[in-house]
């Protein structure tokens, strides 16, 4: 989780403090040791985002030996100073029990604090807890509200989850058109599974006009983003010549990619097609 948070956190943390700015530049150069030194200097100087960013470095072991306990300490310091990214990341540590005793109730409180402070990732995480009833009373309507807030704040996964709520009519009236829009938005923001789901809707003509050529485009985005289902479906499209010129070679390529991503159907189809 922390690796996924890293880019979002660091980009969100761009402030005027020169040490933090220099630390971000060091990250872009992959000079993690220098980044750690600069974030530590910023944190010691009272810049909360410096503490939050330093926590991420310790959590991931970038430029410093991995240390979840130190990461927790730094996220707490940042959160106590009012940094919402620190609160959200601290919530993640409590959720997993990394560097601290697992406490999903405390996790929900921290996500709530981050969300109330305008941090979209916090809203997304809290929405997931309401959807599951983890650390809070299960409430699909509240989950929808939080996923919408996350999506509006630029969180791609929030858009995707909101799309699934509309897709399945959970906490909101079922709406294929709205679901397709949200999957498309999630995809545009880099969410591979959003591309995959949007591709399925385009291929089936659900909520959008059926278009095999555009479905192929979406599956390719999904596959390029590491989604096994996108690779598998792209293999099928190539094998059948649906929305794309029929090609055994390309079909094998994408079934193989799906297999590499641990998709059993991809492995089976690769083996069968290889024997023909």
C-alpha cells in the first residue's frame, strides 16, 4: 500500500518549504538518500509535510532502512501538526497493523480526519470501510457519499468504486450510464481495472454504444496497466478478430501476459492456442 501511496503523497506535498521542494526534486532523480536528508531537515524544522514524506521513505525503505515503527512515529507527528496525508497514512498503518497494533476503529477515525481535511485518499479509504462495515457500522449510502467525494477530489480508485456502486445498485439507484462514465473517468486517471470494466461495457453495449474497436483500446490500456483481465480479453479479441485484425501471434502474446499476471484462463488459452 505504501508504495502505491508514495507518488500521490509526494506530489500532494509540494509546498514552499525549500527543503521539501528539494526533496521532491531528489525523488524525481531517484536520489532517495538525499531526499531522506532533506525531508528530515524539513521535519525537524517544523514542516509537517516533511515528516509525512519522511514517513513514506521509512515505510518503503527508500534511501533508508525500512522501519514501520519509525514511519508510524513520523506519520503521527505530521498528523498531530495538521497534515492530512500523515493522518491518512497513519490510518493505513493502523488498518494493517504495521508498526503499531492493528486497530481498525482508530484507522477509521484517522481516515475520517484526513477526509474532513480535504484529502481524497482518506475519503476513499473511509468509503471502503463503510462499504465493508470495518471499524464503522456498515452503510452503503455513506460509502457512496465518500467515494463520490474521493472521485471529485481526483482519486481514481474512488471513481472506480463509485462506478461499481452504480453498476450494482448498491447505496444508489442502479445506473449503467453513470457507471460507464465513472469507469471511463477512473481509466483516464490511470486506474487499470477501470479501463477493464469500461472495456466490458463498451464490448457489451451496456450504458454506452457498442464498439468493439474502442473495447480493444480499453483492454489494451488495462493490460498495459497490469490488469490480467484486460490482457486476457485482448487475447480473445485477437484470437477471434473482433474489433481488431485476427492474429494468433498477438493472441498468444496477450494470453501469455495474462498468464504471467497469474490468470489461469490466460495460461490455459495460451497452451491450447500454442498447440494449434
